[in-house]
C-alpha cells in the first residue's frame, strides 16, 4: 500500500515538474473602467495561484503561460476572467476594462409630518406607532418591586443522581476485547514531509522571482525568459532551494550571479 502511494506521489511530482517547464513569460497590463484607472485590483493566475495588485496607475505584471486563466476582481467592480491566448502571450501586453457594480436600493415611502423643528411641539404632533406603544407597555417593569425577597428553590439533598457505568469495550466482548489495538502510522510523518517538500519545489521558482524581481534575472543576469526554469535547475545542485528555506537569501543571490556567467556561455555555444 505504501509503495503504491509513494509511486503515485512521485508520478505527481514528475507531472508538476513537467508543467513547471512550460513556456512562461511575463505580461504587462493595465486595468481601467468607465471613470479611469483602477487601483489595487486583485489579479490572480488561477493555474499557478500566483497573484499581484495594480498600482496607482492601474498597471501590473504577472507570470503566465498560454492557456492560463487570469481573474481580476476589485471592490465596486464586476469580477472578470480572461484566458491567456497566443496573441496576448506574444504581445506581452493587455488592457482590461472592468464594469462598475450597480447597487439598487429598495423603494421607501417618505412621509411628511409638517414638523416645526421645535421638539416640545413636534413630539405631540408625530403619530405614534401602535405596535411600538404595545411593546413599551409589555416591557414596562416600573411597577415590579425588585427588593422583595423570593423563596429559594427547594432541592431534596437526600436524592442522589443515578450513576451510569458504561464500559466502552462491552460491545466488543468475545471479539478480542481487552487486547490493545495499535494502528501503525509510522509512514505518516514521511508522507507529510514529502508532500510539503513537493509543494515547496513547485512554488520555489515563483516565490524566488517574486522576492528578487524579474529585473534581477532578465536585466541584470541577462537570463532569457524561456530559460528561467532551466537556469534554476542548473543552479539547484548547489543547494539554492535549501539555502532559501533557511533564509540565506544573500548566499542564493551570490550563487545565481556566479553561475549565470557559465550558464550563458553554455547556452550560447549550444
């Protein structure tokens, strides 16, 4: 059973790795409505769960592949979902126009009572609500004497509560009752650790580019967009994932800078 479960998890990891090596790119976009730009709109790539927000100018950038679905939502706007087609992927630019949400209030009747603005006179002229008057009369406790001593509730101390003894193992009598059953869970911790490690490996490329910025990889290191995932795999034997887990981001940056020189030479020769 454990071998089957382990094989299925490894198969899932291989498929996730294959998906991660798809052709990704960064597209830029602008969100507007009929009144102008839309600030602080939430943009999420549903396929890889990566998200961002539009800035004060309505601009945003997000990591996508062909076929991904992007959901845009904002307060006072109707949520919109857009599929990344080949045209959007190649142009690397998109403008999204959101519709304003319309809120319709219920009808209400405005009555005129010809009030004078003087409280002493207007209180007498305003019609009283019959339901409110009845409720006020029912809830009037002014005539109740709160300081009158009341008799204590009588409790017969001679009556003892019935004690029910229930043996939780009684219904298992004759079927090995009394024998302690130990269910082995010795593989649970390993499976949870493996699942956590797989989740980290899947999200590591997106988290790293979110922290260091696309300018660091594509402008400073001059890594081609299509080679981003391949470059991380090239550097992974040096332990960049483990260093990132331990919070040693400066060491990760140093390794990426050093290895980018040899990596660019290799892909140039190919």
